């Protein structure tokens, strides 16, 4: 793919290493593998942008030492190497953004497993640091800022309502599961309402509803933000379908002592013992162990055998609704917590 004047390798000299670990924000430990994520002319462009902060296209082309196809800059923007605030201007992106796109759409399996795990730990730690001020504000009792992704657990019908209001829906892989690799849940399930880099697949609202319902059937929770005015068409944001093993917002909320604030808990499960058939599906579907099934506390049959008992711990419930959508007897409803269920 010869789109620029250079096809030769670029040595990782002091200037390149400083640009990568400084302005671009790459961790030192990934530098021996950097050629898997960045091409030689992309490295040259990073060095130039690290020094200048912003370049017009002619200056950016000159920094590469020869004629440059416009397709090179378009591709570099899609690959999250650069940003294009206007068609004439090039700015530096960051390693975290590049790593996300590379992990989702390119070659993560090309790296050794131990390095992928280290990169995932780095991504999560950076994500926690980035969100810390917002979460500390939540812990201090402040109203959440609009635009916090995965701000709230959503019931299935709420997630469907948000998708219905989206002007466009784009299907993306789940970046959290792609990075963490801790579960085997479906991964092509993120529904984004914008597609700045042109990488997602635009789908119909009907297809998006199917994705939501299939995700729910596979035990994935729905998260998003319900704060926008009801009459506004949604052009930003997303509905994510999350597991408890890989989800960055959930892991970050737990690490920052805000597990019930981010994503925000808005409901609690309410079980009707008279309708319950003791099938135990609620216990199998609950990601947080709020339901359990055991022999202690159950009734006794005419033959003298003990029947199972379902126990529920409200303090462990996050109000995701998976127990209710999975209950074949319809014995579980989601009760709104005071002041929490009707948005912010």
C-alpha cells in the first residue's frame, strides 16, 4: 500500500520514542511492537505533530518528505493516528484511541497473549484515571455531567426506546470485551448513534432491536444515558450491551468505590414467591450473585423431600433486569428506586 513517498522502516531513535511516549501517550513497554500498530509514515507524521501540535495538509505532506496521496490522511484518521478537525487541518490523536481501533478492527491476535493482557491493564488504568474526576463528583453528591457513557443501567424497554430515538444506528464490536478477553459473550453488540471514523456498520432500527433482544437473551446488560430531552433526536451516544467481566465502566466504578453510582442503579428486583416455580434461572442470569438457589429454607413435600429455596440480596442487585427478562414464569418485576428511575 504505497500511498506516500516512503516505504522504508523508521528507526525508533530518541525523537521517535519521545514523540510516542510523550505527545502520543504510548506506554514504553509496547515500543518493541509498535510496527504492528503504526506504519513508517504514520510514525513520521506523529513526530511532526508532536513538535507542532497542528499542521495544515501541505505542511503535513512536507513533513513526510514527498508527494502524499489524500488517501493516506483519510486512512490515518480512520486508524485513529490523527484527527481532522477540518478537511485542511491535521492534529495528533493518541495511543489509546489508536489501540482501541486496532483492537476492534485490525490485528490484536497478532500480539502475544501476555502483551495483550498488559495492554488491557494499561487501557483500564488509563480509563479509570480519565473518569476519576467525574466519578468523584458523583460520590460527592453532584449531579452527573451529561455525556458520561454507560451512565445508567437500562431495562430492555428503555434501551429500545433510546434506540428508537436515534437518527442513525451503527453496529460496532464491544471495545471492552475485545480488550479484556475475559468472557465468551457475543461481541458484535454495541449500538452507537454516531460514526465519526466511518468504521461502524449502519443498521436499521429493526435490526438494532434484534441485537438488543439477542444480547439480553445471552445475558448481557444494557447501559446508556437517559438524560437527553425526550423530543431530541439522538445523534451522539450509544446503548452498550455489557458483561460484568469486561465492561470498563463497571470495572472502573468498582475500582473507584462507586459501583452503584456508575453505572447508576435505578431499579431493584421484586420477586413474587407465589408465581415463582423455583427453576433457578434468575440465579444463573444474575451477573452479581443477587439471586441464589439452595435447599435451606424451602418447603417440604409430602414425600418428606426438601424443596429448593430462592434467596435474594437486594444490596447486590444492580437493577439491570436480566432476572426479569429471563424468568419464564414472569415472577420478577423491576421496582424503581425512589427518585432514580425517571432519568436525572
